[in-house]
């Protein structure tokens, strides 16, 4: 599960959802976002076969988004918010909670699965090098 706002990089969010959805055909990637634009960008990036295994939830405010994240209680929760540490006291349900830096840099554009996975490997390598 990814909890994100408009500061999140769409390709990074899409990579996380793809990783969750590719575990097996019954796996689901979940994005809870404070940004409709981010949701739209991520949907454009994901290959259609993985898009079917993802759930996208828009919440108007941070409190509602965190409440929804607690309802989903994801095994893995990736927090991509401007001030991610501010929600750690209220985000209670999650197996492993990761806090990452959010930087919006790339324009979303659709691509095929092979090109997508190659691009995601590059994005992840760049982010991990920071």
C-alpha cells in the first residue's frame, strides 16, 4: 500500500504498486492519495494487466487518508508525503512501514510492460543512489 500526496513521484508510486500486484494474480496494489492528479498519472503509467490488480482511493485530507490506510492495514506501507514523519503516530496498522523522500520530477507517459519495468529499474536505481 502507498500513502501519497502531490509531492510523490508518479513513476516511483507506480513501481511500488506494480511490485505489489506482481506477487501473484490475487495480489492487489493500493494507492491512497491526497492528489487526484497523482492517481491519474499513476494509472497512465501502469500496464493494463497490472492496473486491474490495483485499487485507487482519493481522500480530501490527511486525516481521512490515514484513517483509510489504517482500514486497509497493508502488509507493506510506503509513505510518500511532504511531512511523512507527522503521520507516524496515527498510522497504526501496517506490517512494515517505510518512509521515503518525495520528489515530483517526471511527467507521466504510458508505456508497454517491458519498457515500463526497464524504466522503473532505472528510477529505483537513481532513488537508491541518493
